[in-house]
């Protein structure tokens, strides 16, 4: 189970890095393997992309919490 949790945590970090770059919290890293469809080009696309990343991060964190609670 711990391997699955670590894999999910890695995904959270990857999505978080992409979100932070889109929001300007972290410098753009080139090349970066963007999680969804590549780097969005317009401001609207960036907003939607960021919302999708935030939703994915939230869902992954919830899943990790559930898995951890089952281990106890």
C-alpha cells in the first residue's frame, strides 16, 4: 500500500509544480512534461488548466488520506 501512496504523492507534487508555474509562484522549467495537454497558450486556458490541476490535487490528497486511514 505504501508504494501506491508514494506514487500518488509524487503525482501531487508534479501537479503542484505545474500549478505553481502557471500562477507564477515558481519559475517556468523547460522542458517540463505538462500533466494534461501541454502548456496552455491563452489566459482563459491557463485559468481552466489551473482549476483542473487544483481539483486533481484535492482529489489525490483525499485519496491519500483515505488510504492512510485504512492502514491504521
